[in-house]
């Protein structure tokens, strides 16, 4: 990854992970790849998720615990003519922030740790509450029947592409096109572009 695209602020990486409602888990077994979207929660730099005690995901993890996990925070599509007058397709791009984590998947067997992870997941996905805490006895049978996994992070990297590497005239031209298009995602993109450019 080019250093100009690398997210060096670890708090920003955590923020991307905490805002994302799902990510993609990539596994491999016997030279066969398998990727699956999952809901997750970050606790420290590790990723927790849940699933069935049987099935394809469990089979792959048993055969090979090495995994890669990624999330993407999507911003505007940038049409080629937003930054070039040469009628070429090449300048077309998509602005984004992303995080990729590599590590080992471990199966959580301690009941209290499973409860902690599932409670954290609920707090992330349903912050308004309105449910009995996962420590309640009513969940015991369901929690025992559910597998909880932790992707223990060995390596975590963030990437940001919001035009921060572009010369001022090209950057300003993209901003102008986004202002004219004026969708909600374009407004969000403009704010993030200016903030990111200002932090360089």
C-alpha cells in the first residue's frame, strides 16, 4: 500500500470498524477460498462474531484457522470526467475508507466471554436497548447452542482514498462536480475530502 493512502491514526481505524455493521471474512481450506459477510463487533483490536456450530464456515475454520477480514466505508463514485478533460476512462474511481485484519480465528468456549461478546454485538447493532441483557438466564440454552468466534489480530491496516493525493486543481474540480450532483453521499464525501486533505 502506498503510504499516502495508509491510515496512520489507529483511532480512525477503530472508528471505521465500529461504524461498520458488517464485514467480509475470508477463509481458505485445502487451497479452496471461501468468503462470507458477517455481523461483528470490535473488542480491543480483535473481531468477534457468531455462527452455527456446524456448516461450511465452521468446517473451514477447523481445517485452517488463518483468516482475513475486511470492511469498507463507501463514499462517492468519481466519474472519469470529474477530474479529466481527456475523455479517458482511466480517471474513474471510487472513494472509500477500508480496514483489513489478518490473524487466527479462535473458538470461544468460556461462557462468560461468549456473553460479553454477544452483549457487545447487541449494543453495537441495537444501541437503543429494549432487550434483556445477554447475562439473563433466558439466553443460556441459545448461547450454549451458538458458536462465538474471535479473530485475533496479528496485523491491522487501514486505507483511505479521498483524493488527498491529487493536485489542487484536480481536487477542486472533483469537489465542484460533487457539489453540482449534490447527493447525500456526495455531501459526505466533500466533507471527508476536505478534512482528509487538511490532515496531510
